[in-house]
C-alpha cells in the first residue's frame, strides 16, 4: 500500500504540469502577439516623430535635399503602416 501512494503522488503533479503547459502556450502566444504589437506601435511612433522633425526642418530651411528626405520618410512610414495591418 505504501508503494502505491508514493507512485500516485509523483504521477499526479506531472499530469497537472502538462495540463498547465497547454494553457500557458495560449497565454504565451497572446503575450508574444501583444509585445509584437507594442513594438510595431512604438516603431511607427518613432517614424512619425522623425517625420514631424523633418517637416519642421523643411518649414524653416526649404531645401530640395530636405524635401527629398521628407518624401522618402513619408514613403517609409506608409510602407510600415501598411505592413502592420
């Protein structure tokens, strides 16, 4: 009788762990997706900040090089925004 109780006590925690893993995989995947979304959002915010800074620079100095850089930055921002959808 004593042997059966020891075996039973070691088997039951293993079953609990495997069941817990299935639930944790779903929550882990959700966590990864959330972090991925946060990263994309922060990347888009950084691009928007850079775009705003470049726009202000164009408003002050009005050079062709700055305008060309601004257009490239707008294109990059749009490409990034479309890829995240």
